[in-house]
């Protein structure tokens, strides 16, 4: 369903109102599209993790835009990569504040990137170990040996 909502800038950084003519999505559809539960969506709203205000329709139901779904998709990836809710909240607050704080946003993202790269290095070390074990067992079985392969 497409309809026009109240004109209100979503982000002072872009000056573009993502809500002027937007597909109106209710919470169940947003949950389906993002993989987040309705409970989680309400929690994210309550904790200030959304980059914009969640609007309500005439019946008081939450309505989201495609832009909200895009932001929530980012949040899903941030969480999957280990970003704490507090860091997502800080980033969301900075986005809501608009332009002028890009350096702070970059700081949040760089810090998270550092942690993700660290975790990838740890996982690569684990993968190297598993690969070595797999190769040893494959050699052992290919040689039709019995007993322990080491």
C-alpha cells in the first residue's frame, strides 16, 4: 500500500523526506522482511535503535517505510557481526541528529570494523586447525590405515 504521510525530514544529512510518498508497512510485514520478531522491533523502537521516528497510522498502528526496513536490515547485519545494541543506538542517534556528526559515525563504524576483523582472524585460525585435521583424516583414510592418524 502506498500513501502519503506527513511531510517531515527523515534525515537532515540528506534533506530528503523518505516518508513523503512511501510504501506503508505494518509491523508484521516488517518482521517478515527483516527476520526480526515483532517483539524485537518494539524493543528496537523503545531502545532508540531506529534511525527515525516510527510513525503511526490513524488507528495508532506502527507504520514503517522501505527506508526503515533498509535501516533494520543494517541493524540485523550489525548484530550478526557482534555490534552491541549500545553502539547501534549511538549510531542511530547520530543519524537522527543529521549532518555535522559524520566523524562520530565513522568512529563508531571503525571501532566495530576493528572488532569484526579481529574476530575474522580468530575464526581463520580455527578454520586452519579444522582444515589441517580434515586433511590428516583424508590422508589416513585414503591410505586405508587403521588407528589414530597422527
